[in-house]
C-alpha cells in the first residue's frame, strides 16, 4: 500500500514534468505540423542555463530568465530557420530540427564540457515536506508540482480567456482557416514556437536538478515526450495532460513491480523454464521492461485510434 | 458493350450535426448521359464522393448495377467498373504523362502488384498507353512531368486517366471548370468521344455543356433532388426556375 | 530551379539510357579502388581504406533500401535500422550454426539476413501501413525505440548490452575463399552491393515500383486506378526490409559482432541523412549520400571530435537551400549541359566557390578552436595545424577564423546574387529555345 501511494505521488511529479515538455511540443506539432525533434534539446539548454543562472544569481531568477532565453532561442530558430524551410514541406522542417539536435548537443558540450553539471536542488527547498509510511516526500517535488500546476492553469487561462488564446485554439485544429480569416499566422506561429520552447526551458529548469544535467539528457527525454504527444492526440492539450500522467505513472509503477508474464499464469499452470528468448520474455520482471511500455502503448493506440486519446485531428 | 447503371435509394449523409445530403433517390440508366446541376453548396461533389466511396454514407443504399457499393472502399468500387475525375486536378504530378496513363492501365490489364514484371518489355501495355496519349492529343508531352502541363492539358490527362481502365460508369466532377471557351469546346468533344457507349454522370456549372451533352438532368438543392428528367422538362420546371432565378435562361 | 530539376527527374527510358554507362564504370571503379591505396612496398592493402570501402558498400544498400520508402513511396520511416539489425543478428546466429555443421556457403549468407529483414518487415509493416502520414511515422518511431530497448534487455538472441559475436571463417565457400582477410570480405560486399542495387533499380521499373511512385504523388488517384494503396505500401515496406537485412548481414560478416546499435534510432536517422543529402528524387541519390556520409564519418571523425556539428550544419544547409540533395543539384545541370551552356557557369562558380571555401574554413576553424578551448583543454589535447601547435589562447587564430567566417559570408552573399542572375538567364534562354523548337 505504501508503495502504491509513494509511487502515485512520484508518478504525478514525473508526469507533470513530462506534461510541461509535451505541452509545448503538442502546441507546435498541432499548429504548425512541425515534428520538433529539437524540443528535448531546448529542454537541455534550459537546464544548463538554469544551472548557470542559479550559480551566479539564484534559483528563482533562473526560473524566469532561463525560459525567456529559451523562448528567444525558439523565436530565432523559427524566424531564421523554419520559416525559410517551410515551403519545402513538413519533412524538410522535421529534418531541419533534426540537424539542430546535433549542433545543439555539440554546442552544449563545447560550452560546458562533457561531464554532468552539479545542478542541485536549492538548499531552501531541500527538506522533507512530509513522510508517508516512513518514506520522505521531498519539498522540492512539491515545488515542482506547484510550478507545473501553475503553468497548467496559466496555459488554460491564456487559451480560454484571452483573444490570442482563441486564435491559438482555432489554429490548433484549423490552421489554414485561421490564416484565411486574416490573422497574422506567421507571427502566431513564431509566438507559439517560442512559447513551446519557453515551456521546454522551464521544464529544464525544474527537471535539470531533479534528474541529471548532462549532454545526453535530450536523448533520454526525447522519445518519451513524442510518445506522450502522440498518445494524447493532436490538437488536444487535455489529451496531452492525461497522456503525460498515464506515462508518468506507468514508468514509475513499472520500476516498482517485479511481476512477470509467467507470474500471471502461475495460478493456472507453471510455465516450464525455457533457456531461450521466449523463456526470457515470459520471465522478465516488469521492473526491467518498464522502458518498453510507453512505446508498446503508443503503437497500440496508433493502430486502434490514430487520433490518439483525445485528438481532434487525424495524425 | 452492355453498361452498368447507378441507383441511389434514400441516400443521406451528415457531417456531425449537419445533414448535407437529405434523402436522394436517383436512378441513372446504363448508357445514360446524366448531368447534376445545382447552386453552390447543394452537395453535388459530396454526392460524387459518396457514390465513389470517398466518404461513407450515413444511411441509404447505393448500387452499381446490381451490386451494393456503399460499404466498399474506393479501389473496390473502381474495380467493379466505376471511375471518376476530381474537381481539383488529381494526377501523378511528378511522373511523366506517359507514366500517368500507363499506371491507369495497369490494373485493368491484369498486372496487379507484380514486382517481377519489367514494364519496358510490356509491348501491348506500352502501345495502349501510347495510343491513349495520342488520342488525348498529348503526344508531344509524353515525357513531361504531369505537374508541368498547362491546366487544360492536365484536365485532358485526368479525363484520359479516368477512362483508361475501361470503366463503364464515368463520373466527371466539373470537367470544364476554369476553361476558356475554346478549351471547353475541345474538352466537350473529347468527353463525348471517350464516353461513347458508357454511362456518364457529370457535375457541371457551365449550362452550355450541360444542355449540349446531357440527355437527363438532375437538379440538386440543399441536398435534395428538386427535379430530374430530360433537359426541356427541367428547363421549364417552376421549382428549378425558382431555385436558380434566371440562370437557366440560355 | 525546381522546375528544371523536375524535368530532369524524367521517365526511366530517357534518363536510363543517358546513364546506362554508369553501371559498368562504377563496378570497375569499386573493384579497382582498394588497389589504388595498396602499399606496394609492404605488400598489403590499406586496412583503413578497405574498411571504409566495405562500410560504404553496406551503407549504399541501406540508404537505397531506405529510399524505397522515402523517395519512392513517400513513407517516412524511423525504424529502418530494425531490419538492418535483425539481418545482422540472424546472420551471426547463422554463422554459429554453420560453424556447427549447417551447410550454407558464405556467399549465400546475406540471403539469410535478407530473409530475416523481410520477415521482420512483414510483421511490422502490416502494423505500420495501417495508418498514413504522421501516424505511420510515429508508429515506426515507436517500433524502432521498442526494438532497440528490447535488444538491450534480452540476452538470448540479442545478447543484451554486449551483443552477439561469431567467427566468419566458417570454411564454407562456393569459391573456396576463407574470408579471413578484409579484402576478400570487401569483394563479397561489392558483389552483393551490385546485385542489390541492380535489383532495387529493377524494382522501380515494375508495376509495384511505378504504383509506389503514383501512391506517393496522389494517394486517392491511385485508388481510382484500381489499386489499394495500403497493399502497395505494405509490399514496398517489406521489400525495403529485405534489402536492409542484406546490408545488415554484410555488416555482421564484416565486423563479426552485432549489438543493439545496429537497430538503433541513430542508425535509422543515418539512413534518413544519407538518402536526403544524396537526393531522394533520383534513384542514385542515396548512393551519393551513402558515400559522402561514410567518407565524412570515417575521415573527418578522425580529425575532429566535432564532426557531428558539421553533419548537422551540412544537413540544415541542404534542407534549406537544396532539398533535392546532391543528385538534385547534378540533374539540375542536365538541361544546361545539353544546351551547351555549361561553360557559362564556370566563372560564376569560381566566384561562388572561393568565398564559400573561406566561409567553410572560417566556420570549421571557429568550431575547432571552441572545441579545443573547452573540451580539448580539459582533455589536455593541443590543436595541431600543418604540423605546428596552435596557441588557442592567443588572439591570432581566433581573429583569423572569425575574419574568414565574416568576410567569406558577406562575400558569398554578394556573389550568390549574381550567380542566381546568371542561372536565371540560362534557364529562361533554355525555356525560350524549347518553345521555339
């Protein structure tokens, strides 16, 4: 029982972090059709920038400065890069962001070196908030939840209560129509791209010290964020939210359980020990195959429902 | 060649809450030249899309000859003898004109999904494609990528691709849209010639084309048929005149 | 520029007849190449060159098979390496089995890899081709990550992190060869590469190949000429997997070890890179891309740790300015050459290449300096240029590099405008000539 509760909380924290990353990507993907492969790279830049800023100034300023800088970088990429490539098609845009991944990774290595950065949780947040059944729940995780919840509310307010938000919502599902209605779609695009990158940067700020800050962190986070976006569905931030939480939970819970497929059948019959691949698959504990599950889920949902959970547009 | 007819029985189509086709019953006889006209937004192209299997119907029945086709995917409908052209030119724009025509012949010539048959050795197929090419007066554009053709040439190519497979029911969606008078005359002659003996169903706005080509006209307004019959009957129908308000005064 | 390239990517007969001479020439070059680097005094081949050429052969098959999906069928796949890797894994296990008595000669081993690639592609292709466009791409992304992760986890068959190994000296050969030396394996690769390329080209001239192009151009129209586009894509996907498996098989034979890297997303990305840079609209484009990338990878990575940056920049430049790849650039010159106006481009090209070189050198210099300043210094390395050590802390190298970058960039900008004008003039003259004839 303890495990379930603790895992639930941890899963929530991780899920919200995923949501912060995935929401930016969903917005960009849904509106512009651009598969931004460099999204996780921006997350990485956010973490590194946050490390620097918090080193020289402080953690709270980092929370503000890093996302703004990431947003600026995003705007620059969109204006001087993506816009030029746009007329060559979606594949060209995707490949463009692809090339960026290499450059950003090496750039980060050149500026900060190859070793992980000692980006730590700030001291004033480094205490146990409460304890459940003996396990401590760090205050920093509570802080993370606070920031991500705040961000969620802010996005919701922006989209539902402002004029810009209305345009963005419309462009999410019907970008061509919005353009035909006379809105400055290029500027909206730049804004959304920059906004998405800023969100990724924010995720980097709070995720960088929760996880590690090193040059391979983009590779680690990248694929799972895509899974979340696709699973949740295009054009739907709500679906993205649900997908993030589900994925977060799955990854957290999987590590905890040691059940195997053979265990499921145990009450009925015992599977003989086989010294081959099939035997391995049947007896591998869930905790080890955790990383596989998101991909398997994504494939399943795309087969059954290509729109994802709550997608409003066909992928 | 005995042709096929198309029959629709109380066909309805809704997109979400909006009903676009509101109970259409129509019978197109084999060999008939049938035109569908109506104001914009009447649902003419939607009707075409329903017949050709592009969209599923909400209720009703569509038959090709004696076979029900409303549940079939487009390629199955095509194989049973119905072919169509599109309002927005729909060709293989990166392939040459010759290749476009050859591809339209492949299935009906029995090639299926073969990945072992070298196409350059298929004498009969290539000759057929060449013949079609010249029949469409596109011989000089043989090796040009289809996307580089003029608009009228592309429309001619599209018509050629539509009839290449030997379908007995041809659906043409605004074949003369965007054409000048000379181009329209030319296209009409072409259509008349290549659909000889076949069943022709056509959506058109150009009334000259409609009255020259069609022996039956159906008028569609807001997803319903308000008149259907020989040109003279439709022309003098009160309901049609009201719907068009003088557009039929030719 | 795109109009002339479109016209040049014309139907098979015209283009094929023009380039038919290339096939035997390339084969001869491939056979003779290692001997150009033969060390006559020591009486042996250059290990480095044979290795790089072998890698090139495998990658040519891999990139071409990827283009069966991307350029020819309009399918964006992120899991192509899965079939390459499976070909490799199955080959390793087959080699083991042959060692224990299974009678398969080395020359036919790649068939086993091909079969593995085909089988895997049939299973995954059936799933993936159920959807179109982005959903398809995302399914392949999932499949790729799934397989790469699985290969790390399971020890039987995949060997876990360490991978699986075998010995290629199986003493079974149709020609009595031992395949102990690199050069022997190289010729095996040349033979199979040539065969694979020939078959893949043949495929483009069959009903399936043509309809794959048609489906790429217009999904709906393909339906209305009687074809089920899904079946077409499924077949193309499976056959592409077959050829990728052959490539993977040759990989296994050459390196005698296969790890999860051979199925990874990075390798799939490599296929994408090679096909795109070489040019996806021309059949031979991916071949160019495979050669270029492999040479860069082998050569440049020896000289610099930042070669990934260069690949990234090359990629971005290509995507922005030359989306039809190197092959596209070459074919764009076809009409110009045929009109006899190629000479007019000589001087404009020189005027563009010189500042271009300046820009590239400046950029490379800057990247290298930066890299040595931060990473190299930590590793205690020194930047050596033409045999003398450069002091990265002094201002001189920096100003030179930045200067070259800025001057080269500005000058190139200026020259490219006049180049564009010359090009436009030539193109309109050609068009006018065509109209008159």
